[in-house]
C-alpha cells in the first residue's frame, strides 16, 4: 500500500523546480481561494483559520515572507504546506498544483532503481477535467427538463430533494445519441479528447456518440474536487444495460483509486480519524445528509489496497496512526464475503477495521428513508471489529452442540486468530474464541499456535513467550521505543550503528530510557556481537530493577516483522522513534511562538518561525523514511 508513495518518490520533482514554484507563487492568492483575507497591518493579512473553529481571525499570512501561521491552533508553513493541509494533498501533488497555476513546466528526477512511471501528458489532465466540468453543467441542466421526470422521481423516492441533488451535482443523460458530444465539440473539445475522457465513444458507423444515455448521473470527483468521471444509474426497464455504468479507465479516472464522496468527506475523515465505506452513490448522499459526513463509496469495484492508500493520507496524518475504517454492509452474502476478503488481503488494517451490518438488511439509503437520520448514525455507532465479525460468521457455520462441530469450528477459526498481525491481541481472541465455542482455553491456544507455525509468512518464527513483566504497549510511541530496544538487544550487529546514533533523550518511557542508558553503559550496541553474553552485559549495566526485567523480556520477544529484519526495517523503526520526538518539539515551539507578540518581538518571532519550518522539514523527511517499508 506504500506503492503510491514509492512511485511518487521515483517521479521526484527537481529541487530547482520546487524552488521556482515557491518563488513564483503568491501565497496570498493561493490562500484566498479558500480563506477570506483582510489586512492585518504591516503588509500582513489575516482571516479565519481553516484548521480550527474560531470566531475572530488568528490566521495570519505574510506575503513578504511567503509564510502563513495561525496563533489559534499553531498550524503554519509555506504555500505548499497550506495545500497539503487544506486540500489533503501529498507534497508532490501540492507542488504540481502550484506549478500549473504559475505556468511552470515541472521536470522529474527518475529513480533508475525503479521502472519509470508514465506521467500523464502535461496539460492533458487540465483538458479532460475541463471537458468534465462542461459535461457536469450540461447534464445538470438536463435534470430539470421534461425528459428527466423519471430521474427526478428516482431521487425523490429515495429522500433526496432538489438541494441534495444540487449539492452532489446530479444530472441526467438525455434520450439522444450525441447531444453532449455536439455540445462539447462546439465548446472546442476535440474528438480525441472526448474519447480519452470517456465521455463519448465511436459508434459502429464511426461517428462519435455519448457514452451515457437515459440515465441518472453522479459526477465523481477526486480529492481536490475536480470531476474526473461519472456514475450512471439505469432508470428505464427497456434499458438493457447494467444497473450501474461508470466512466471507463482513463488517464484521470482510475477506478481502483476513486472514492465517491471523498471531496466532501475528506476534512471530516481527517478530523475524526475515521472513514465509513458504503456501497453506492445514494448511500453516500444518505449518510452525509444523516450526519455521517465521513462516508465514501467505491465506484464499480471492490474496496482494495489502492483505496487504502488514498485513505491513509487522510487517516494517518498524525503520529498516533489510529484511523478507523468502518464498512457498512446490507447483510447479504456478497457483503460478508467482501468483508472476509478484506481480512484475507489486508493484515495491516485488520485491527482498525470495523463492520456495521444493518439488522434489517437495509443499506444506509433505505435505512434513512424507513427510520430516519438517527438510525443511520446508530448503524455506524454500532460497528463491530472485523475480527469478531469474521470469527462469528466462521463459527456459525458449524453445529456447536456436537463435539465434532466444535472441533471443526475451532480448526477453521484458529487460522484467523493466528493471522492477527497484532500479536498482543491474540491471547484476548483465543479466550474469546474458546468462550464462543464453549471449550477450554488450552486446546484453542494449541490450535492457534499450530496454525501460526504452519503458516509460511505469518509468525512462523514466533516462539511461545512468557507473560510480559511490564505492560508492553500503552501507546504506538511506546511500542516503537520497545521495538528499537529489541533490535539493539537481538540484532546488535545489524541495528547497532543506527541505534547508537539516536540519542537517549528520544526515549520517553522511563523504563525504556533506563534500558537505552544500560546499552550505552555496556559499550553501545555497535560494539556487541550479540547472544546471551550481550544480554547479560546490558542487564548488569542496568541499575533499574524494572529495566533489568525488561531486558530479559525484550531479548526474546518476537520482532513485529514477519521474516528476518533488514537494514530498512531498522531505519524505519528508528525514523518512527525520532519522528515522535520531533513532532513533540514542533508542538512546544508552536506554543512558544503563540505566546510571543510578533509586533514587539519581531526578531525572536521570525527566528523561532525559521526554526519551526526547518523542524517541520526534518519531520517530513523522517516521515518519508518511516514510510519506506512498513
Ligand atoms: Zn488555526
């Protein structure tokens, strides 16, 4: 799921081009697109902060220095950073947007270790997006014509009034062969552009005709709000096409990445740290209108790894990496199968994936119609962890009143528990499974262990381990510290130099700090050759009792990686460790800046501000390093 970012790095923009983009960009203009700015005196501007709720403006922009900063919430940066935060774009996407705006042709550094990624032709994207924008206007106007009565009825029957239809840009493809095509040709779009955009297609006779006919249309937008395709619902019985038709794959429409509603939902997804995945366009509308603003839907394809990639950026903007993905299913077999497949495919998200199944097998749109907005919010609130859901469905297939049924159910369910990436959670699920089956814990534990050992990749090297002497994971941060210490104790030859280079001050947990100090006192991990002697040396050097016990525990606890650790894993772990403390320092600095009066302490203010920008750059580099392989 990091493929997208790796590809992005492969197509890295040349540094001098990034500098040029910064230089030619008017930060005030960029920000004015989304924030109304007034003069704040001294050439500076101010407005209401887009990143926190406020009534009086504390969001400041300095056009002279090309920076912005909010005294209310501490957010700040340059124009690139603004687009990243406000539009949830990646660094590269932000630079591309600003470059297009300033008319700068970007050049990319191709990484020769990877295959070069074909980039869309410069300008082509803009043309295809413009054609779509014109098509949206055309279809929207058609929705109020006499021929679109059935489309309006369809929306009304599902509880969507005119305002809702307008908010989502709903339209109607008329009963005609080439009305849209002719309209767009008149506006100057070429034959090839319309075919490439997927809006038109050649007929058998060779003339160009509209792709969609006699259908209700939903414009599909990307993260930035540009329309890149359409979803089209069948309205008439004599329409022998499929119920839903979508734009085909085009240079701008990739169905494996597209999420309907993401443009409207992204801010709430980022804010709430959760996303609700529903099945259709009407479900997205129903959820948003019912007060579940985080809903999105895939378009004509199952939810997959690329969709997770898109959501990662929204969900995991923070250190805590704790986003929740909630799938809603209408309880039919297909939906359940999809949920179980997600469990098979994506181990990384298993612990944060939830299932919300409507008890009456209604989708959110039907639920809202039948029982109102509250019922939709309640459906999402009553979500269940995917693991519980999967286990329940696995077990329900067997007759638990018989010994044979219970044993068979245990045999089938054990591999699911063995697959849980987060090993800390396994004992909990062993207990739960034993309870659900009405069996003793011991045989279930053995079955799970056997399943884990029989698995080629999933934890075959994990030995049974004693109960931990200290609470092992109380936060993601603490988990990373623990992992770094495990690397130093278990793999000093591999991890030693990188481990020793990161200062003791980066470890916040006092017992972890004690072990880190003991490793240094024992001569540093880089000097060790490993084995029991090294563990003894560290234990002897540790003057903290809890630390001594922890050394023994960390020496045998399996690493949180399947297979052998490599330099990349060490690098990722150490980057994540440092990132935590850099973001802590950024927070401190922001609060300090907030307390300074920029008018009377101008020099100090800008000095601190410069420090802040460079720390943020450092944090960004660490985050890229941290994303490099997990
Ligand atoms: Zn703010």
